[in-house]
């Protein structure tokens, strides 16, 4: 795997930890809610749509404009890498 994969993942984990430190448990709560929504029979396509809209909202409203293009590219690469790791693509 390319070395950038680990840097992107490390950066994502670090950002999640920083957010979690500011709001204790918020990242864990979000992950739990996503798992619960998918396990209770919710429409998986609707859940994917909500997740995509959430990612777009975060990139648009919470990532500084000067970092938005890089963050968007990293997000796309990370998504493709995770899908490949699961054998989905």
C-alpha cells in the first residue's frame, strides 16, 4: 500500500481524537448511531445518502477553505482504500 494511506488514516484518527477531546464521546456516539441505524433495518441507500450529505456538510462548513480541496481529495482516497480493503470495489 502507498505510504500516504497511513498518513491519511493517522491524520483522520488524530482529528477524531481531537474532536472527541472537545466533546467527550461525540465520535463514539456518532459511530454507535450509524451502527444502530443500519442494524435496525433502515434503508441502506438512505443511510449512505445521509452519510454523503454529512461529509459534504463537514467539508463545506468545517474545513477551512484553503484546506478544502486537499481534504476532499484525501477523503475520496480514504473512501476508495477502505472499500478496496473490504473487497467492495
